[in-house]
């Protein structure tokens, strides 16, 4: 049983490294941002970590516990829950808090002056960089009138459609620092 738990948990973690967090529903998590909910512990990454620790501890202790399968199960389950709880409390919750405080509303960027960092081709796309809340952000952009805009030119964000920023060339304004 312990090698199976270890294998499933480790496999899930490795798979998540390559294709991203599986089953992570972002804002729709069962737990709240502060981690105060009982359900904040029920995340696929935490469950996988618990499985790895429980399987590993179980495999290590089984040869040394003669006739004590229940004790090994109790110790390995307790170890898995403890490590999962510590991982959630001291790593995942602070990361989630940091991520949520740096978020901004995209609509607040309308009217902001940005710099073209990858040329916007005629009728095509490029990339812009703008400063919002003290952080520089890059986003895909398209010229409002379909004309080419060269790298280094200043543009104003006019509107946003499906995560593409439509911009208009600015001639006299500089990007605020």
C-alpha cells in the first residue's frame, strides 16, 4: 500500500511540474485566501504531498515494526498530514496572498501610456510594456487603426478585447516612471 501511495503522489507532482497544477481552480478554491477554512487543505498539490510523505514514511517504518501495522499506518498518516499542513500554512498561503495583492483590474489600464517593446506589425500583433501600481507589465497589443507601430514608440491603451490591448500611437507624451 505504501509504495502505491508514494508512486501516485510522486507521479502527480511530476506531472504537475510539466503541465501545471492539475485540478487547481484558482479563485474557486474550496478554501479562502487566508487559509482559515477547513477546506483550504483540500488542494491537489497538498493531497499529493501528503501521499508522498505517508507512502515514504510507511515504507521506511514497515521493516522495523514487527506486528505493528496499525502503528505504522498511524505514524505515516500523521506525518503526511503534518507535512501537508506545514506546506499549506507556510508556503502556499503566503504565495496566494502575495499573488492576490499584486493583481489589478485590466480596465484600469485604459488611458495608460505604454511603450512598444515588440513591434506591432501592420494588421498584426506586438507587445507593449506599461507601469501599473509600481510594476511593469507586458501584454499583447494590436494597433487600433491596423497600422504598424515600431519598437520604442509610446502608445496609449484605448480598449481591451479578449486579453489583447488595442493601442493608439502617442507623439509627445513620455511614459511616467
